[in-house]
């Protein structure tokens, strides 16, 4: 077993090292340090019962181990962090089944499944889950502030108060405390409650509690601004709100549990929750079953082969020569431009990339066209391109229509793009955007992710970009007419992209 543990450590040391680094620097997933510790604690608490669980080593565990290692190779070679990290759990499940059997795995299912919470959710899914909750919290806060006689206007995640504009959260962020609160709710339920249904209730309640707590943060900041404490709202309280709200969330979780215990008292001696979690029967008189040497030999060969293969395939990522985006032409006849500054908060959300945001005008009397390009030289570290369908609503724009169109320009094969109609009050805009990498355009962030994995395996490159062009609509103008105005500008931009976004 020491040999197997050493091979696992060899395979996963770089992945775990990067994961621990993300726990240390990403406030959304700082709870990751406690997850493996709690799983180990549960196993230690259950050691007496686990010693009596029937063990029947299963060859099917070798298949699960092989699948897990295939997922590891796909994640490593395809620059997909989540797959590489999740493969560790599959490998552990396969080894448990191979050497102890499926009955033993079912007995350890809870601490094994809990380990999922230590793995950050892919950004493409995290925003899909949490961003609508952030918008809901903003709307709830605006409604409460109005009831408290605080004049407020709401545009996405932006609250407009009389004294200042309050940015509730960065355009693409979610509710920061949600994953941490969910983790803590599960730990709290396990330690403080025997009834399984109450544990589930506490875990599920973490979502509305996170929304409510975030709303209280927004309302409190709005009240401080309204009563001439704007500097305090942006200073001490802004820095302390995170801790205050998390403590408040814990209090709300405890209050809910107290209410449940008051309304539904436990009757008699409740069954031990640990048996409920696994549903596994123990055999006090079992005869010990040991795995065969062939189990150990095949598992060792499989792990060693993958470790050697990954070492052989490990290559330095390719970064083709290119020009910096800030050298992109400011004049595209007949267009002239002005740079639009990107604030530091937005840059922090966008990640480690290179960004260009400009407004282009012509001499003729027609609306301006904004050009935004986000280029990531590497996406191996988890930085990924944010979808405009998350960022634009977060900046106060309401989506009206989204449709797929086909773009065709000289020198390039036709490719799909997204036409996005957005509005803010009476002001409307048409947005055309597409993901561009290696002379290939796609309209969907999911297809962009697929090609990212594919190109990483085949080309050892993970660079890519988002190209977005925007123009306002006049009151009597149709989206089709605005699109026709954008297409000539896009045709001027396309021949230049290869210099800044290499093929």
C-alpha cells in the first residue's frame, strides 16, 4: 500500500499543490482546507463500525481506477483543472472497491462525496449557478431599501443611490459565501443533528441563507451611504462586511436548526445518523477477506504507466509570437477611436489576460461602435473567458433577445456568432460576440471550452479570445439595421486579428 500511496502522490502532487494554492488565495474556496480534514475526522469516528463492514474486493474497482486515470490524462493534457482534480476522487473510489469492495465503499460514501466540496466548480458552471442568485439578492435589497424610504435605482448589480453609485459585486462574480456556507452547513448538520432529513434541510437552506445575508450586506451599505457615511461604507465596513455577513449566516443557520428542533422534537432514541448516511449493515462475525496480489500488481502497473506517460508527454506550453493588444490600430479608415479605461475591480474579475476596450467613431452622423477584446495567452491555471451573458446583465443591462447568426469575411470560413440585444431603461444596444482561437470562431462558451481541451491535447496551446462589438440603437431602429452597421466594422477588424490572436 505504501507503493500505491507513493504513486498517487507522484501523480497528483502538482495538482494538489495548485489546488492548495487556490484555497489560500481565492476567498470563494478558502473552505477547501477544512474539507479533507473533516472527511478524515468522519473516517476516524467511524473506525469501529468500518472495521466490521464486510469486505469483498471487486475487480470492477480496477475499471473505475482506469476511468479515473483516463480523466486525469484528459484533464492534464487538455488543460481542464476540474477534470484533473475530480479524477483523484474516481481513483480513490476505484482503489477502495478494488481492495475492500463496494460494501466498504458505500460505508465510506459520505466522507468520499464530501471531498467534492474541496474542488472549485468550473467558472463556466459557477457563474451559471451563482450569478442569478446575486441578481436576486440585488433586487431584494433594492426593494427593502425603498421600503426604508431610501431612493434607489437598480440596474443589474448596480444600485444608484442619491449620494453615490453602489456596485453590489463585480460583474461576473457570484455569492462569495455560498460554497463555504454549504460546506459548513453539512459539517454542522453531521456534528449536531442525528436525523438525516434535518441534515438535508440545513444543507439546502444554505442557499436562501446566503441570498438573505448578501441582501443584508447590500442594505446595510445602502443605509450607511444614505445617512452620510459613504466613506465608512467604502472603508472599514466594506473590508469587514465579509466576516460580519458570514457570522450572520452562521447565526441564521443555527436559528433555523433551533426552530426545527423546537417544532419537531426527536422521539426516543434516534437511530445513529452514521448508519443512516451509509445504510450499510455490519457483520460482527465476518471472516476477513484480503485482496489478491494480482490486485496490487495491476493497480501498481496502471498507476505507474500513467505517471510515466504524463511525464513523457509533459511539454512546455507553446506561446506563438504576437503583438500586444494595446498596439491595435486606433484608426480603421474611416474609424477613429478613444480608449475606454477598465477599472481595477473589473480587471481582477476578468483574470490574468490582456484586454482592449475602445470606442470607434466615424465622421458621418452615425452611432459609435465599441470594440472589446479579451485575450488569454494561457488558460491552464483556470483563468477562462467570461461570457457576456453574465457580465452585461451584471452591469445593469437586461437581456431582450439572443440569437445565433453566421459571419462570413474574406479569408475566413463562415463561423457562428451570437447577436445579443440588451436594454437599460429606454436605451438599447446590439452586441455581436464570438470566441476566437487559432483561426476558428464559435458562438458558445461551451464549444470554446471543448476546443480549448482539444487544442491543448493536439497543439499544446490554450490561448484564446473573446471578440465583442457593440452599438446603440436609435429609438426607431431595428436590431437587423444595427447589425448591418456592425458588419462592415467587423470586416475591418477581422483581417487584423491574426496579428494579436495567433492562428
